[in-house]
């Protein structure tokens, strides 16, 4: 009798564990209020001359969907931001099979910084043409297409406080 009660007790525990696993997978997808985060990040700027912005990530199905079935998340991302001298594809070692990812650049690293938990970053920069990438899984990632001359995720800094956001989209479907 004691063995039968022990068996039933274990069976009830195992069944309740299975039920909890199903409940966890049915929870709604967490979304971020990226507009609120962007507005809050704008208030953090303390530089006089340089760039500032927010690193964010899109994930899931971001196709236009009507109803509750969208799985798209757009959230801030805590990453390392690297600014290189203007870099073209000819001056980069592309990662095999990974579009937009690079193993290294053959140009000068100008500056780097880590974002905060809201994806915010800022850094002083002299006037010039640059390439911005983030470090993702040990690789350099440049999200935007080139500028027609082969420049990887290029931007030009002129003066004052200049906003330069970076949205990672490789985990999303548009």
C-alpha cells in the first residue's frame, strides 16, 4: 500500500510538471515600448560633440499582421558599439554564410563603448566618415546596406549632438 501511494504521489507531481511546461509555452510574447525607451534615452545625452543613439533588436514575424498573432518584438539591446574609420567591403573579412557579419576589418578602430540596459550609448567623435557595427556573438555586425561605394553601415559625423540609432533586424522577418 505504501508503494502504491508513493507511485501515485510521483505520478501527480510529474503530471503537474507537464501541465506547467505547457502553461509556460502558451504565455504571450513580451513586447517592449521602444518609443518610450527612445524618448527616455534622448534625455540621457550629455555629450557636446559626438554621436548618441539606441541599439535595438527586431525579432520574430514583423510582417504587417492584424490581430494578436504577431510575434514581432522590438526591444533595446545591450551590446558593444564599435566605430571604425569608413570601411568598405574590400577592407573587411566577411563571415562565411552570415550576411552582414564580419570577422574583422582592415581599418582603424576609432572608438568603442558598451550600451546600457536600455541600449543607450554616446561618444565624442571628430568630424569624419565612419562605419558603425555592433559586436554580436563575437562577430562584427553591420545592419544597413552599403552606400553605393561599398561602405559598410556608413555615417558621416559633422558637429554637435548627432543621433545615430542601430536596429538589428537579422532575427526578424519583414
